[in-house]
C-alpha cells in the first residue's frame, strides 16, 4: 500500500495560483459578526410579482421542468429579441443572435472558452469584476490590465463616476500581436461609470485597428440614472456590432440573482462559438426561471418595471449618499448599477485593533473593510480585489457599498455607520460641510427649521428644495431638521468677507423675520458634530458660551429690528501626535454681526443695510479663521458645552431637596413608628373578641376591609403597570447616560434609547399581578385578556391623543417640532408590532406564575359586608388630603425641577446624569413616603378606600409639575 497522502495530490496549474477570494473572507465574517452585508450585490427583496407568479406557474408545466433548447427556451429568446431590437437599432434574430446562458458569468466563461487559445491576451479595465480573471486564465488566456483613474482631488470631494477616465493611449500601448479581446463593463462595477459614446468610439477604434473581439458586460443596463435618458451601447457605434458580444442578466434586471439566467447578444459568427463551448459545460439553463424572466420582459413596458426600479434605486442610493455627505466622506456618485465607492482616507482605524494574518499580504482597503465589518457592523467590499497587485495602491482608500437592499436594512446600516464620526479625521484643505439645524427661543417653545426660513440662504444645491441630511427618530422628535449649508469651509484655509447669497424679502418675509428677532430666536449650526458657540451678551459681567447664536438684535432706543448678515466663523483643530497630516476638529465658534458695506465687511450697529423695514434686500457674507489648538483635544472638545450647566447651583438644590426629604422621612417615620408600635402593643395584649367589641377605633378596625378591591379596580392595573414601565424606562435610560454609553454628540440618542426601553419593558406583567390581587379567580382568562388589552391601549392611547392634539397646534405654526405623518406611522407600527405583543406575553407569564406558585394573595380575607365609613372631617376629605400630599411632593422638588425645566427650554441640556438620577430617586422616595402617610391617616379615620387616594397623591404632584 502506498504511504503517500491524498493531500499531496497536485492540483491543476490553472487553479493552484488562485488565492482565497474576497467573498470567502467577508461573507463568513459578516455572518459571524451579524454585520449588515452591503458588500455583495445581491438583493434582499423579492422580484416583481408578475415574475414570481410566472415562476410558480412554470413549475406546474411538465415541459418547463425538463431540458430546454440549448440556446434557451423560445419564449425567452423571443422576448429578448422584442425587448432589445429597438435598443440595438436592428431586428434581432432569436435563433442565431441570442444565446441564453446560466447566468452572465457562465456566458462570459463560454465566450472566453470559444475564442481563447493558450497565450492569448485579454485587456481588462481596472477595477474589474473579479470573475473575469479566473475565467480568462482557466481557458488559457492571459489578462492584461488598463486602469480607470479618478480625478486627482477624488479624496477631497464628491465626484461623478463619469470623472473616472480611461487613458486611450495607455490602452493602445497594451495591445500586442497576442491580444484577442477587450472586456468592457458598462455600467461599471464597482465605479458605476456609464461610458459615453465618445469613449466607446475610442475603444472601438482600438478594437477595429487590431481586429479584436469586444466582450461588453452590460448586466446593469436597466439601471442608469438621470440625467442619462438613454443607455449608450458599444455595439451601436459605427460597425462595432460585427465584433461585439453583449452580456445581459435576468438576475440583475429582475432582482433574482440566484436564478442564474443571463444571455449573450451578438452576430451569429461570434455567438456560435460561445454556443459551442456552452453546450459542453451546462447544455441548457434553468427552465422554469427562463419562463419567469420572459414574463418580466414581456410586461416590463406596460407595468413600468424598469422605470419603477430606477426610481426605487435612486431613493436607496440617496439614503447612503446623504449619510456620507453628513460624515463628509468623499465618494463616487454612480451613473448606473447599485454601488457607491467611498473614499475612506479620512477614517482612522484604532492603532490597537488586531487583524488576522490572512490580511497581512492584502491591500489597506482589506483592513479597512475588515474593521468596518468587525467593529462598525457593516460589511463593505475592498475594491483592490478588482485590481492586479501592482495597482493595489489605486484602491487603498476605497470601499464598495451595495445599496440593492430594502430601505429598512439601509436605514439600519446608516445608524451603524454614523459611529464612524468618532473615527474621521481631516487633512489640510479638506472640505467640511456646515450643517444648519433649527432656531429656538426661551420665550416660546416653537422651534423652526433654519433652512426653511424665507430670509436665509438656501442649501448647497442653491434651490428652495432643501437637501436634508439624515436624521433618526430621536432627531425628529426633538424637532431637529439638519440641512447642508452652501457655506464653504476648507480646513486651515482662512477667508475674509466671502459672499454667501443675496435674498430679496417680501413684506410677509420681513414681518416673520421681525417677529423672530424680537422673540430672541437663536440659530444652531454644526461642524463635525460641534454646535457653533457664541457669547451671551445679556450679562456683561459673567459672559458665557451658548451653543446657539442670535439671529439679530433690537435697538433698545428705536425699537427697530436688525438681522445679522455677516458671520465670523472661528474653528480650531488639533494635529495628531504621531501623524502631522491628520487633523481633528475640536472647536467651533460663531460671531454674527450686522454690516454696512458687504463688499468690505465694515461693521455698523445701526446699519440700514440690514434693518427690517417694509421690504428688504439682505446680502449675507461670512469670514472663516482657523487656529491650531494646543490645549483642546478630541477627548475634551465637548467640555465647553457642558460647563454652562453650573454644577454648584445644582448641588445646592440637591442638598436642599435632600434635607427636605430627610426631614419628611424623619417626621413620617417618627409618627408612624411610634403610633404603630403603641397600637400593635395594645393589640397584642387584647384578645380578638376584645378587639372586635367596638371599643377600639382607628386603623385596627379596618383589617377586614383594607384589602377590599376598590371601585373601578380594572383600571388600576393598567395605570400602575404603565407607571412601572415609565419608572423603569427612566431609571435605565439615566443609568446608561451615567455610564457614558450615550455620548452628547449623538443627538437624539437619549430619546431613541428611551423609546426602545419603553417598548421592551412591557407593562402586561405588572398589570396582571395587580389584577390578580383584586380578582382571585386564577382561570378567568377572559378577564385577564381584557386586562391585557386595557394595559396595552389605555395609557398609550391617551398619550397618543394628547401628542396628536398638541402636534396639530404646532403643525399649524409650521414648526420643526411638528411630528411628520410618517413618524406617527412609525410610532404606531412600533406600538402594535412590538409593545402590544409584549404586553400580552407579560400578562401570560404573570398568569402562569400565579397559577404555579399562588403568589400575591392578600394576608387576610375581606369581610363579606363592607364596613360603614364614617363622615370625614373637612380637612381630610379625599380631594383635600390628596391635594395637600401632592403639593408637599411638588414643594420638595420644585427647585430642582425649575432648573431642569429652564435648562430644557433654553436648550442647555443636562449631561449630569448623576444629578438627574439623584433627583429621580428623591422624587420616588418622597412620593412613596407621602402616599404611605396619607394611606395610614386614611385608615385611622376608618376610610379603607385607600387605593385610589394613594394613587391620586402622586398623580396630583405630577399635575403640579406639568403645570
């Protein structure tokens, strides 16, 4: 027997040199890390309904489940001929000029097999579809590479895919006597470039001069975006039809990449050689799927399948592109296909991040995409996989993202990719976007979107159709409306008195501007997540920095209103300690002014140029100054935004509140413990008969009625359950903030986290426990179900109604605080889709626990006949004692709630989560003590109806706080 191992068997030379491809690295990694896979270009949504139905119907046809004609099923070839004849400006012959293939890739493999001999060369344009190379080499050919090159400033701005250029002279230089074929890809993967007719003609001339075959990979031919109205094909240029094979794909056209249905279109003298090779490989293609693709082509025009598809992909593309705009990451805007190529040179991977050894001999983009997948949770593909090793540096700072996913998946990816903001750095002369948000006032609680005001400069597209950056649910509920300004910022580049825009105001616009200036509205601008700071001039002795700046001012002598029309922007940056070319934005200040001469930016406090009269012509200008900071670092850049909260004032208010609470605890404890101790001692010395003889009064006589269910007890469970839900939500959210898991730079994160906790901390469990205390019939399933329904809908419906009414008033004012209908729909979906099912689940678990363990039963049974309640003194009527108890709670917490409310109204948000947690704990303890006291004295006056009274005490205190 041989001693040699089978593992020593030598593989074929044509496959032995293949390295581990990109898909075998990143697909398992995405699954392992549960990352959102935007790397591979497969769709996660279904094909059009008519295509799906045709596939199902084909499965019922016996003939459609057997071998098909080797050239493809007649129905599909006829449909292809009808669909493409107009596009190729000729009547296609379905018998000789169309070949159906097992996917586009197999069609290209068959073409290479049909034309290449050993040593034949094939020119490929980089970046290329990675399967080109093994297809060529396995058929004996040799790939030769010509790169498409981006513009020199591609790392500094958003570029169009059309700006990637092919050097025709370089292409000509690659042609040798062994050259047999040129491979063209349009729309291009991964760039998205659609070659125009001039470029195609130049490529075609090279092919004609050297008698070369053109293999034109046009699998994305149904996906090209405006302003392109038609898709140019190289086969239609001059006489190039005679030497061109065009590749198409049913999977790409109808979102069915797994069906593996493609086609080749070309003259018979070329197609027949690919056909000869294909029949030796697959013989025929998936029959039922051919029928489905045929149905799609037959109905594409009448049902606007391709037009609708383009519109949907344009929206998907905008979801990602708006994010990259917000992050200020340059990218290539595709003209076609469904990929965005992002320049990642500004992203700084932490130096201590460990990479596997398999990436040691790969390009820098492999490490970037690995880190994105592993750390950020979004998988992208490194484009150096689409270059030969010599040209890997061309792809070192790019990553390819596919947007052929559902909107929900793309939105989830966007939320994760926003974490990149903490890892983005800049270089000198890099362009930074200035984001405008909203205007707010301490005199009114009606914010407005700054970019939608009629008297300000429009956004960067110079139209009134403002381009909004991405916002999350928390942003919308806070009234944030981010838009990109047309103001230009380049890191380290100072500028003076630059013209921004000129706005001609109508009488109505002037009236609005006057009103907003007189109400002291302030503007919020952001650069790299930092709000623009300005000094508050209201207190000359103690000026402080505020994260907004005034829109204008009112002359205190004349009462005239003036708009600030010049903005001095002062920005600070920090240089990386080990990489001098890397910069971090650490400071942003705005100094608005009213100027008299917009050409020289001379200043005047009484400038008639900006006075708001019957109408006005406002000319806006700005100046930018940069400073390298030696004291402020990336880690401390947010400290100035937190210093204005005056912690000494809060500590004084906490101490005063804590003292009041301790005094209250001491008084209540002394009274209750002494009274209870005396009464219990007497009770222990007396027999039960003596106790019931009527000689004693007070709470002792209530033992047979104290656990009697109150009137309307079915409503107490939902209210208490919702109260526990809000309490737990608040405490958990504050704890997360205290632990530093909610960064102040993540706007809207606090609200998002609170909403998530509210949905997940289901109220059904507590509500059902309370219901069981009142109703000991453990198998009353109908009553339990009704209780769960009340818990799921009572409080949320009331809150929704209140919010809807308030929102109607805010919406009528045109405020940015108005919640859009789409957001209401999202909240309702979350309510019904998550909260309601969890309420029923909690009720079920609670009921199951009670049946199994018999918990939560009262210690004594209620008497069958309710005890008579004597008349109460006027000062202890239920309404009076509840009002007094609620007022006590309010007085104890008034000072703290005053500072919190003022800070909230003036947008000076608290980052002292420890302070908020202490106040919340004090509030809870105070409410509990007062409720206990009121309950005890109620029983002393022989009023055993304490359930609702104890609830009303805390409820009325919340009413006082709300008022």
